C-alpha cells in the first residue's frame, strides 16, 4: 500500500512497485510451501513449544481443519 501511494505520487516508478509486489508474493508463497513440505508437523510442534501452545491444542485445531475439508 505504501508502495502504491509513492508510485501514485510520483516518488517511485509504478512498474518497479508492481514488479516488486508480484515477485514478493510469488517468493512468499513458494517459501511457505517449502517450509510446510520440509518442516511440516514436527516444525509446527517445535514452534508451538516456543509460543507455549500445547500439542493437544495443535492436534485439536488440526482435527477441526480436517473436518471442515470433508
């Protein structure tokens, strides 16, 4: 949004802002996918411990998500 504001006011080049936004979205999506593929559930459990979320709570959320997909 800030980039759009500056592009609209002439401070930044419109195409540079657009290209940066598209590139950031694609890279962020891919990084999230690969973190999930290689980290998966064990990574989520380790992060849960860091943020003081118990494994039982994570398992409950996982089962709720699976029920919604059916």
